[in-house]
C-alpha cells in the first residue's frame, strides 16, 4: 500500500495545505456549542459534496455523513467531532475567537475551540478530498462522519439513534484521532484502553433558608455542600486501590444570592473517571452514599437529588486494528514519529459507533504543540506552565505541521483497509 498511499497523498500538496490552514482559521474563529454546530456542519457538508460524496445532514441533530462508494471492498469510517467549549479564549492569536452564545440553560457564554475539534474537522475535510481525488487508487466504501456534541457525550449516541448505521451499514473499521499537547509531527497509537470512562453528576442539596444572623433557625446548605465536597475526596483516596486508576473532581458549587441570606439549597457537580466497571461502580456508589449521609447528618429537610449530566464509555482500541494502523504509520512517517498513546484520564464518545456497529475501532493521538517549546518545557520541568493542554483558554495548536500530519494520518490509516485499485 505504500505506493498507493504516496500517490493519494500527493493531493495534499503545499497549496492544498495552505488552503486547509485557511479553513482551520475560519473554523477556529467560529466555534459552536454542542448540538449547535450548524455553521460547522454546513462547511463540512459543502466540502464533502464538492469532493463527490453522497451527503446526509441533520443526523443526530447537526451531524453530517458523507459516503463515497468506490467499488467492491472494505468499508472504512473516518470520524471527526465538531463542537467547541464555553471558554473565553486567551491565546492572543490573530484568528482567536471572540464569539459568545446562549447555552442550553439560557446563559450567555464565551466560545472557543479549546479542545482542537476545529483541527479534527479540517483534517477530515482534507483527507476526504484527497481520498476522493485519488479514488482510482483504491476500492471500497469511505464514510466521513462529522459528529456533534462530543463534549457532552451525546453526539455519537444521537447519530446512532438517528439511523447512522442504516446509512452506512456495518463498517470494517472505525477510525478517529484527537490532538493532544505533544510535539507536532508525531502520532501516538496503542492497543487496548486509551481513554477513561467518565460520569458527570449534578447534586442538589436542600437546606432551610433564613437570615444570616440567625443560623440556628436554618439548615445551611453551604455548610452541607462544603462538608460533602471534603468527604467526597475520600472516595478515591480511601475506597479505591492505589493500583487502580480513578479521579473524582468537584468542579462547581453554587448557592445563594446575597451575603446575609442563608439559601434554601446548594448544588455541586461531580466528575468521575475510571478504567474498569468495578471501579466505576464503586465511585458512583460512594458518591451517592456520601451525599445522602452528609445530608442526613446536617438535618436536611429533604433528601438530596442526584442527576446524571453525561456519561462517556471507556475508549478501547482493538489490538489487531491498532497494530495495522501503527504499521501503516511507521511505513509512512518513520518509526521516530510514531509513539505510544499512554492511557489518558480524558474521555471520548468515539467508541460508541464501533461498539454499536460491532466493528473494531482505533483512536490515535495527533501531536499539536510546537516541538521546540515542548522539548524545552520537558528539560525545564515546565510542561504544565509552558504547554497548555486541552480545555485551557491558552490551548493553541500549531498549524504546521499539525494539519498536514493529521490529514495524512487519516488517509494512511484508511488506505490500510481499502483495497488497492488499478490506476488508469
């Protein structure tokens, strides 16, 4: 496949990559929240139509599916997510986002592509066009999936529930990538577990409000919330083996509106990360037990309420398919540019599509940090300070060589399955 890959990738020349850079800057300036990706979806659909794909829009809300049938052969799915985050950008880039929007709760929030989904969309647009232009070099079916709402763990499920598999059938493999703060020009791939399962909960704690000068007549939900937050820290430290991997984070706490009024209720959000069903269950059970016990200890007038906000599955790379991808990457890029993807506590809903289709899936990392900055930060033990990570307001992937590498990686991985054709 090396000759085939080289021939198809000839379409990703410097002029094409410059054009993709322009697309990336445009997408970066115009992020959209989960399930609101109308503009981004329109750009993706237009790109696919121009490349000759059959296109279906509105799948699972704002999802886009492009299918290119090119004779008998395997079916390969390439997936990119599209949504941005409610983060105020602080990169200082000339193409930085200044956008704001209204979120699902009606609040005005800032917008930023703080997780690199604009890179993912750009790379898939470039890869799809290159594969379509070089279709005489391969046989099979290529499916490009532009997925909404990865950040809220809803987009992949929504697309599947809306008939995604009816549109594309059972693929032979599902492939995807994600930018990480690693040196640009490298790809990271490994078999097995690569990203954690995650569960996010909103917990409402009920008290009895009153005047700040008369706490004896109240049940203070702020004190209850504070005690709950502190006790929750023991769920991982005292209930999960140190040989297991788990994280519990309380990221939000809200209560009251005035300094001399004790509120009636408080709310907190809890985010859990795990790598095994047993640990996941222990975390969820531990959170509920602590929350209910602290409410009882505080004399709360009513039990707390726990609501699941989102739930991400464990992301697991099929060992055989991951080996195929790694071999293809090594042949294309050289062993020095291919490294392991150590398991990450971050989470993804990418695996939903492959699991529902009964197909193997592979998810790899794409380096996007300036290599010199990264290496200097490693030497000086300043990675956290000098190389902003995903979801940081300072997250700023370098355009080159990230975009070219990402598009080439998608093409290279897809051609590892697609049957070689007979060029005219």
